[in-house]
């Protein structure tokens, strides 16, 4: 159990490694609820657990407090990353006001779903600081449109933070949890309003290589052409890839996982995974995230050192943005693709960095199929990054 508190706000984190879903949820929730008036419980659970039983267990502990959550590709918390566990983060105290929302059947109406869930921002008490927390189905395409809908409803004054649910790299179905329901093709959201600062930060550990390319054709999470040539060939040529990556799917994935494409956004160059939506015959590449036609893109590279340095930087920046007030806790979401790049030893070192950055403050998160962090501009969907939400 980890606990942090301010004068009227607290955050707690609990974890259980038990196999029984309901009992594990009870154990984790009891450890997480460390103060009065729980306002929101967030649960991140392995795909091997039963989301319905998890919610039953949390309700036993937290009563009517809203519960949102999702399945993962690994759970993050004090003590390091884990598989097969249930992690619960709880926020409470009179200094928080929380309202939640759910949008279902999102595919084909992503922007409208974003507008819909952003409506919960109108239901919180008038407090100085707010953030819209989002969990999405990790297999839904065009996640950016969900965030653009949120932005259209809320404007630039409310940051966005969250992640896309995962399923242990099975790619067969991720699950969201809200209101006691188990959901797919959905978005669940909570507006968190606070008397104290809330800060969002995002970092990736990749650098651009060479000159930019133009995305000349892209749709449905794939890039078809770069500079009017087949995207796969341009990408591999720019990186000097081995011959096998041109013709063998496994070789391409192994080569591409640590080498995302960078896309130009107002907030900087963002990383996009291109190793999961591959068409060898059609020569298209992608990772399910939109790359807008006409935009600039770069091939990118990085290594464990640069990725872990980005972990330090994201945590440092989030804490600094609290304006000198001490954090009561953090949410830390990392990418499933980063886990594949770092390997098991690497993610343990990532966990050590998070432990040091937290400095005894509770933190929780999961390995996602996409990270959400928007502080500037309309976009805020990321791959192969660490995103951090710090609460004072």
C-alpha cells in the first residue's frame, strides 16, 4: 500500500497478485482507499482477470464511488511492473470533485464519442484545476478523433490524460470497466476537479533521422505512401534496414518496433508505432494511429538509455508543473511497444526509475496500446511514450 495526502485530498494505491479476481480486487481496493470520501477508483487489471468480478470486489470496499478501469499489457506500480495482477488507484477527500461518463459503440463516430464523454466536465464543482481522464478500447482505430471531439467540447483550458486498454498483446479484444459494466468499443472518462494543481507531461526517447518525408497517402491506421512511394520501402531505405525486413513479416516487426515514425505536431515531434499494421504485399505500414496525409514525418531511432532518460524527464516535468506544491500521487502510463523494446530487464529498470521519481509518493498505471496526453493543440494520442499525471 502507498498513500499520499494534501490538506483535503489523498491518493492511495494498492496491488494484489492473487488469482481470484474478486478477492484480488478487494485486497487492492482496501489498500488503495486510505482516506475519507473516496471520489474515484481506477483499476488496471491483467487480461486474465474477470472485469465483472473485479468491479464487484471494488464496490464491496468503495461503495458508490465511481469505478473506471481497463485490461492491460502489464500493470505498473510501486515494487515494479507485473503481469497477472490487479492495481487500484483511489482519489478522495473534499478537495476533489469527480464526474464520469461513458460512450459506447464508438467505431465510426469517434469524434462524437469524444464530445459525449467530455460533457462530464460540466458536472463537477467549480474548482481551480481540472483534467479529463480517458480510457479507450485499444483496438479502436482513429483514436485521435476521440480526442479532437473532447477538445471541441472543452477547448484548450482542460488537459487530457489517459490510455488505450490492452489485452496482453493478444490483439483479440480489450475491455473497459465502468458502472459495473464490461465494455468494448467504448470510451470511459472522468473529469477530475481539484483545489490544487494538476499537471500532465509526456516524453519519448526517440530522435529524428535525416530529412522529413511527406505522408502522401494514409487511412485506417496505416501509411500507404511516403513521398508518393510505397511507405514500407521508403521507411526501410531511410533506416538502412537488412534485406530480410523487406520480405519477412517477423523480421520487419523486429526491426520496426524500436524505430517509430515521428509526426510533426504543435507540441513537437510525436512517435508513432508502425509495427502492428503491416501489409507486405501492399507495402503499407502502421500501428493503428492516424498519420494525416500532407503531414511531415521522420524515421526515428532510440535505445534503452534514451527511453529511460525520457522516463526521468516526464516525471520531473510533471512534478515541476505543480508550482512548488508536493505531489500526493501520480498516474504513469507506458506503452506496450516500449515494453517489447526494453524487454523484461528493461521494464524493471523503468520501474526503478519510476520508484525513484515518485520518492515515496503513490503511483499506478499500466502498459497501454496508446497513451493520451494533451496540453497544447488539438491532438494528444501517442505511441511509445511515457505519460504522467501528477496531482498536488
